[in-house]
């Protein structure tokens, strides 16, 4: 005879509530063809070629201007026809993806080209400023993302030590 103390307790398990995007970021994906991005697919998506702009909208309560950027981004894309594709990082994964590219403020637009970092625009900007900054970012060469780390210098590079 077994006692109740010997039996394992079985509790009903609930699936975790899915983390949903704000309606305006979902609209960016559903109505304007943006891609949902995460830490696993952003590199492959950005390597598809050409210029890519990634939205880090942030928490809509803490960073309400991220919702404004989600609305403005398709308008910016129309102002530069055929110049860039749009992606949006899933809200619950933004921190991990942001660290990879040195994004430190929300909202931000991350510019990538052929899988490489170009620039980041942070915050909500006036329309004329956005147009000028997007044009500037699209003209910039690729560079190293401003992440934490030590830049690697090849052995054949000119020695600029202080000795």
C-alpha cells in the first residue's frame, strides 16, 4: 500500500503566455512586409544582400516613441524607393540582438548592408532630420559595430605602439 506522500504531485502545466508585439509593430510586419527578426535569423536575413533597416521599438509603455518610429519607417522606405528592406526585432529578444550590434537606446534603427553593420539612428526624429540621416546612413560604408570588445589588428598592420 502506498501513501499519498509517496505519489508525485502532478499540477496542470500552463503554456507560457506568448509575448506579443504592439499593434503598430505587427502592422509594420503584416501590412508593410517587414521581417520578424531574432538572434538566430538576423544574420542570414541581413546577408540576403543590399541595405537593411532593423527596428528596435522597445517596450511601448517605457518607450512610446518606438511606436511612432514603427509608423514612420514605411514612409521613410517609400522616400527611398527600392533602397532598403525592413525588419523588426521581436520585443522579448531585443536586448540580446541589441548587444550584438551595440544598440543602446530605444527606439533605434539599425542599418546593415550585405550582412555587415553600417550605422544606428536612435530616437524619434523630425521628418527632415530623418530624411537627411537615412540618406547619410545609406551612403556610409560598412564598419565595425560599436560593441564591447578589442579590435583585432592583423600582424601585418603598421605598428603604432607607444614604445
